[in-house]
C-alpha cells in the first residue's frame, strides 16, 4: 500500500501542472496581450475579472493548490540533500535549481499578489496597462519581474519534465531526452514572450 509520503508527492507533482501550470500559461497569455497594445491588455484583464464567482474560483482552484504545492515543496526542499558540487551532472544541477527557483518564485508570487491583488482589494487599485506601465517604469521593479518570471518558468518546465517521468509518461532515456529538449524550448519561448511583454509596458 502506498505511503502517505508517496501520495503527497504525487499530489504535489500533479498540482504543479493542474491547476498551477495551466494558470501560469493563462497568465502568460494575459500579459502577452500587452504586446498587442494597451487596449488588448485592458480588455483581457477586464474579461477575467468579470467572470462569475471569480474570487471563489481563485481561492479554490489557484490559492489552495498553490499553498499546498509551495509549502509541501519547501518541506521537500528542506529534506533534500543537494550534492551538485560533488556530482556535477546536468540533472543533479536541475534538481538543485528546482529547489532554488521554488523559493525565488514563492517570494516573487507573494510580492506580486500583495502589489496587485491585495492592493486592488484594499485600495481599489485597477490593474490596467497604465498601472503596470507605472510599476515597471521603476528599473528595480522591472528587474524583479524579469527574475521572477525566469524563476517561475524554469521551475514550471523542469517540474513538467519530472512530472512526465513521475507519472510514467516518458519511461525510456530517448523519450526523456526528447521531453527535456521540448521543455527547454517551452522555457525559451515563454520567457521571450514574457520579456517582450515587460518591455511593451515601458516602451
């Protein structure tokens, strides 16, 4: 019979893709609308905020799974033995980076939610193209977003690669190597789109 730890690790792996990974992809699509123009970005944000039961949906399908994934992930990271200096294999480094980017991404998300979602709830701040342009006009804020985006996407694609192995989708070395290249392409593509969107706010 599988242990509780086995079950929790499977749930942790799954929540990283569904719903958190899907939410990240939706978020990337939303910010990419800034590339199209201010009106497109504002329309997308307005549509998302006008969805029925948006707050319960955010809590039940984003906040709760994210909290579990984050805090159980920190627990796993605390128990992990990082030996990348002794065994300098690529996957060993990725194992270490997965834990490091988890911490960076969590810190960035807490700050991001505080600035935008909590700010909206407390002060009625509207998330618009002009508001984001004002925030990202600060070079420090821009740099924080660029770093947070890189950490979040790296954590996602590396987690996707391990998810495919954990759930028996990529079994052999060839399929795992192919998945690694595919995930690397996804990272490069999404980060390029994200950085282009960040520059669209300040250009």
